[in-house]
C-alpha cells in the first residue's frame, strides 16, 4: 500500500493484493483512506481492512483482520 502526505491531508496512490485476494479502494483521501483486501477463495472468508486518517496534522492508521 502506498499513501502520500500532501499538505494538510493524505492521498491513496496504490495497493497490490497478495495472490488469491482482490482489492477494493473505497476512500482515497484527503481526510480518510479506506482499502479492503478480500479473499477470492470460497473456503477462506478473510478480509483485511486498512484505514488511515489525517487528524490534527498527524497520520493515524489501523489494519483490521476479519475471518
């Protein structure tokens, strides 16, 4: 995942999923980025969600794993 700090915000640049996963970019900035990686294997229901926010001049981010 590549994001960039631009002035008073952030911008999504690219995401490359691992084999067997798709990527869905839902928000690209400037205040929030939200990207989901979902398994394409019907026997493996897994989603990784990356969320980044620009708050008070700082980048805050988290990754949630959901099986």
